[in-house]
């Protein structure tokens, strides 16, 4: 079972987004039969079987084992991944892509719209690479850092952005080699955004003033 599978096919995405089928996928992190699932989700076994067939058609679940009981065969199914995410490519031309993003956004490193486009591209590209690596029985080499930082002011946030940008430029200049034999291009994306606030917490950025733009 994959840890995560990126769904690229629109029909598979539709199947996974159905509330009942999504619940079944969640239950099938561990193998189970239709009868067992029916008891868990409170639906008739025939209806559960209908939804399982749809999930199986799109490769979201697979048969884990089969056991014969007299003239009947009990199938135990399991999800093909521990979790799923829908790729923007499932939306076709309507999916967000930095190449089709408003040119003004692409020029603006402070644009939230462009940040979302970059994140969506990462899901699409890494999902495709992960699928290919899995099919070839290989490991996909990636690297990620996730941390939180609390800035004292918008001015220091802008200073941090400037220093980080300069540091990245220096590292890229040091390690990038366009002509290295056997080298492979990698994509580096760095993004930052405010942490979501609780519903009753005042938003310090409200008021229409973007201090980061003024300072940076």
C-alpha cells in the first residue's frame, strides 16, 4: 500500500469524493469484507458492494484475499493507499497551473494566488513522479522542511524574506551545474504563509494594509 496516492483521473476523483465511498476508503486502510463494512457504515451489503465495485474499477481499492464459504466467495478488500489527494490535472484546463496564472501574479512573489499555483504544480508533478517510481519499484528522492516562525513585526518579516532570497541565490549559484554529466534538474520551491487563526482570534493583517509589501 502506498502512503499517499495522487489521483489524476477525473472519474477516479469523482468516485473518491463521494461521501459514502470516501468513508469506505477510510475504513479500508485495513482489509475488510463488504459484510463487515456494511455493519460499520450502516448500509445494506448490496449497496456497499455497489460502491466497492466503483472504487475497484478506478484502482482505489484492490482484493486482498478471497475465501470460499460453501458456494459463496467472500472478498476482503483494502485501499491502494493510506490517503489520497486530487491532482489539479484532474480538472483539465480548469486546473490551476503557474504557466497559465495571471502574468501579474507570476511577477509578484507576494501573491497568494501564485503561491497556490506553485503548490498545485508540486502536487501534480510529484504525484506523477511518485506513480512512475512505484511502477518501476524505485524510491523517489525528495526533500522537504516544514517549520513555524513568529515574526515580531512586518518589517522583520520583510527582512527575513530578503535574507532568505539572498541565501538561496548563493546556494543555487554554488550547486547548479547545467553541464554536469549525469546530473538531473530539480525544482526548488520555497513558500511561506500565515498560520490559520482560530475563529475568535483577531486577524492582525485585517484593515487592507499589507505591511510586507510596504516594507519589502
